[in-house]
């Protein structure tokens, strides 16, 4: 008998089913193999999860239709992680397995030899890149010794490839291999994968790692998965799904830029790489490393409770390696040069760019169009929050009163809790600058653009203007001579709860590509107020993301917001939402906020629970989905736990 997890796609059938195994298949049907089974009148795919001599079911059992492949592609560790991820997010194990295990490619199975090539061990070298961080070499030593440390590393910006963050991750992988253990490195996008791959090849040698990304194509991706599964390689670098890679004797899971939303899975049950890594670490005893130029509030929470150790560089080193940051204000002091004035450049930005173009390329970061308007205090610029639930206040349309984006409460008499001002500031943001306008401001200077649909990976060291949206900035040889961050409030005024955190992350990513202050690098933040202190701006000028994360965390703890609470959103038509919530056994500590309008007849409820009630909330969400699936309810209700922004 074999227990099979059948890919039904139905929440109420999310459990193994027992099937008889034909005698001729008995030797090959082992846990982890793919099979075809008859289920509800159709042939469906499934994974064998266990074998037993006798069945628990007392009735008649169906027989396996066929063995799809004798390759046990689902390892016990990956199955355990997938099951826990499903429980944590109130989801279905089958949905997680579709993210974790790539589709079979028969030609790849036949082409790949059972035994991998003989590889020379990578050289054991003391890491100069890690030596710059207090506790850095000790972290690597513990990795090699087989321990399971967990750390949040704030990377030092540098234009030297041998000290940059890809080298840090490659050296960490080498330390894991030196301890006879494997490593998974997860980065946001394919450009980052390429950078880390190049450094892994340089540090470990060829053949020691594989790439796992969605853009590889079916055969290439499955071949890479099989190499890991069969133990040919023990280092994986890839995008978010690589967090589930079946690395043998896994010793380290590392990921870059925890705040990037590309690390959030857009498919159910919507897991985040950070949580997948922590779940695997608990089960497999692996070390964890989160690295970035900033630290998210969630990681600050883990550092605060002792789960993670913060690793940071001395302030003296940062002062040399980070470009000097100047704040240009909100555009009232425009440059006197007519061409620059037409481009709406403040005078300080114009002067820094003009000087920088004599020494190399200049990066200009322009926010994307389309961000929704939000509200903040006109005087101190703190985000305006609801008095009922502490959610962000925003405007639904012209002439409409301020309304909470979480619970829908209307604010009629706003008073800022920080400075007492009754005045609100609204900002409809977008990218007003264009490459043509800036090109006219600097005649004769080449202009390159990088953004959605046309992302540039690299530029040389020749003088040029590089106009980029956040996240699409090319890497420049020897770094940028200067960096302009335009329309600061386009990021700060977003309606998301993490608007300030995201703004700082975007700004630091651009400044980190610029030469350090010791080499004459300068960055200008244009569009930020100078008459009041804005924490994200202060953190950028001081280059102190740790202070900012701790400050944001303290504020959220006081307000009972994530990560000090768990949040679930239910989205659907109002009758369906009402029915779903009525059937859920929610404790007194769970708050139900809303409903909020989304589009048309679709609305959203926000459910918040203290952390200790998180598992119960997840279980109730899963039970609600199972009941609706069993009844075949026609009105859909989409459930998400711990979304980055409950309002979207």
C-alpha cells in the first residue's frame, strides 16, 4: 500500500490517500516518486509520501495507475517544509509543492548521469570581505564547524567586486562547504543571480553550484534540480523557489535584500522566503543569513528577541565607503541655469550632477508612476494613521474625506499624535522627470535609461546620465561619480504600511552603487522636506538603517502592528465574506476590520491577531477554505496571511 498526496487543487482534500501498489511496481514505488492515480473519475498526478504493509482504510482501495518516474524527487525534508509552510499560511500542501518541485522533464532525467563529476574542494581562504564586520569571521567559523548561527548582516557599500555583497554570499557558501555541508542562496531577480553566480565560480571553481530560476526553461531547470537532488552539487543560487531546493546535508540558507517584494511568492499560499528559510532551519538545523543594505522591521524583531545576531561594520569604515548624502529640499530652490530649471532640478542636484559628469557616470533614480495617494502630517510629515486601528489614512477620490485603508473608518477631526497639527498633506505622486528633460539639461551628455521592459545590467565608466526606476539601476564600472534621488516623497507618500522602510531600501540600493565619500562620491536626495526631521531621510544621511529599523519596530509594537501581530486578509463579495467570517471560530483577541472596497463588488476584510494566536488564526483560515471547497461555493474568497500590505 502507498499513501499518495494527490494534486486535486481542492482545500478539503489536502491529505494523503491510500492506494494499492501492483506487484511489478513495488520495488520502484518509494516515497518521493511521482505517480498517476484514479481520483474522482479522472487521472491525477500525485507524490508517494509513505509505504505500509496494511492500509488504515477498511474499504476497497484503488490501484495506482502508473509510475510516472522512479526518481524520488520529493525528499522528506522538502515535504516536511512544504507541510509546515502550508500550515503557517493557512494553505494547501499541494500548492506549496507546485512551487517547490519543478515539473518533470523526461529527457533531462535520461541525459543526466547518476553519478556526478569528481570536483576538487574549493580552496580554504580567510575572507577579507567578512573581516570588515564585527563578528563576521566568527560567523563563518561556526558555519564551518557545523553550528547553526543566524545573523542579519548590514552590508557595506563598495565598488570593489572582491568586497561587495555577492562576494560575502560566496564566501559564506565556501564556509558551509568547508564544513561538508550544502548552501542555498536566494536573491530577488535574475540579475542578482548572475552576479552571485560569477562570484561563486570565482570563489569555488566551476561545477560547484547550480542556478535555479523560473526563466531557465523546463529542461534546464529540472536538470539543475536533479543535480542537487542526486548530490552532484551542494550549492544553489536562485530566486524565491530555490528556498525549497533539496540540498543534501543543508548547512546554510542565505538571502539578499529581505525587503524586496520579489521574495514574496505571488501564488497561493503566498509564502515569503524569510519564513520558508526559518521553517527549514528549525527542521534541518541549518544556519541562516539575511544580508542587505537595510534591515527590515521583521528582521529587527528577530534581532530584538535574540533569534538573530546583528552583524555590522564600524562607523569609521562606513564614513569612508558610503557616498556623502545631501538633502536638496522640496524643489523651491531650482537651479538658475535655464535648461536645469526646465528639468525641475534643485540647484544642489544640478551642481552635483554637473561635477560628477566630469569624473564618470551619474545615476538618476526616478520613482515609478502610479503610486496611490496617501496622507501625512503637513508639519512633521509622519504618516497619518487611523485612531481606531492604526491603519494608514488615504483618499478614495477628489473631495473625499480621509478614510482608513484597513477598517474604512472616516477621519473627521485629524490631530497628529506627534506634533498636534490638524493639517494633512496629500501627494499624488509619479515620475515627472523624463530622460529627454534631463538630457536637455545636460546637452552633449549621453543618456541611458533602465526600467520596466528595458533593464540595463551594466554601464562603463564613461561620463553619462543613467536614468533608472528603483530596482533597475545598472552596475557601473568603478561606481557612479554621483547619484540623484528625485521626488523623495513619491516613495515616502505611498499608502503602504512599509512606505518609509521601502523608501530607505530603494535609496540605499542606489547610493550603494556610488563611489564612497573617500573617492568623492556624492548623493543628493531631492524632494524631501528640510524644515522637519523625517526618520527615513535621517537614516539615509547618517547611513544608519539599524537605528531606523529599531525605531519602526518600536512604533509598530506600540500600535500592535506586524511583526508584533499576525494579519489575515479575506477578499471577495460582501455576502461571501460575511459567510466566511461567521463560520470561523475567532477568539476575542482577533479584530475584524472592514469591509473595505477593492474593485467593483469586491471588498476586503482584515483580521489581526496577537502573535501567540497566529497558529489558531492560520488553522481557522485553512478550515474556512476547506469548508467552502467542500460545498463548492461559487463565490470565491481569497485568503492571505501576513501580506506585505493588507490594503492591496
